[in-house]
C-alpha cells in the first residue's frame, strides 16, 4: 500500500508540473516578460503554496523530530520566497492563483490521510520528487526567461531549494531503516526495509544499514524469502 501511495503521489506531481503554466497563458504581454517568465511566476507561486501546506502537514502528522523540523523549514522558507514572487508578479501585472492546482491539492489530500512512519516515508518521497522538479523549473527559467527580475527570483530560490533537497535526502536516509523492536532487535516494517536512492546522504537508522535504490523512488528491499 505504501509503495502504491508513493507512486500515486509522484504521478500527481508529474501531472502538476505539466499543467502548472495554464493560468499564465491568458496574461497580457508585458514589455520585458516572455511566456516563460509568466508561466514561471505561476509555477513558483503554486510550488510555494504546496510546500507551505506540506510543511504544515509534516508538523501535524509526523512524530519524527527531523520530519517536523523539515516541515517548519519548508513553511518558513517558502513563505519568504513567495513574498518575493508576489511582489514581482504584482509589479509585472501577472495575476497569481489563490490555491495549488487540482493535482497538487489531491497530492496534499493523500498525504493528509497518512500518519506515523508511513506518512514520513511517503512525505519524504513526494518532497524529494517535488524539489527535484522545482530545480528543473528554476533552471528552465534561468535559461529561457527574458525578465532580469524574474530570473533573479529563480537565481535566489535555487540555493534554497537545493539545500532543502539535500536535507530531505539526508532525512530519508535516516528514516528508511526499521525501528528497533522493544527487545532491541531490528524488525522490518511491512514489505521489508526501505532503501534510499543514490545522491542522498546515506545515514543508517538505529542499528540498521542502508542500501541504495533508484534515485527519487523508495522501494522495499527484498525479504529473506526473495519477495519484497
């Protein structure tokens, strides 16, 4: 169930990335903004709204201090980033939506149904995928945008998003190992232990070791019987 939930949320993220620019197409042309700039402002604003809500969910539904701390960081940093987005959009005459798009809202709704370790694993997978996609959008703006002011937003946001991604990967490494049982031995969760992808910091859980998997996904390690 956990793996299917992760796949579903990642699919929602992919669809959201494709549809994010729709609200920007009807914006009247601005002298120094091209279509990429206008699309990007809407994209980044919706990313900020989504990350703020996801950060609040982490603080409400996780019992892992590292996850709740990450959630607070996402809320604080994306709130600050969005203040700059709003200022630039207002100056440029680009209207911004009030909410995340339908796919992002569905993703958040799926996360809101989860608790405990399952929430942590699915939340981390979704946040890692989302931040990687955001980095792609930032790089696209830097290479294809025409407005210096909008490109400056992307330039300023990039190190923040990159740091978030690094910390999320590190947290994923620390939460993938099974928790120790009351007797002090390691007991795997349903479906086996979870393995992080390469590129993340490999942090063993209590008494556990980590094995790399495909980046951006979370897959159960094979059980001793050969099933996972």
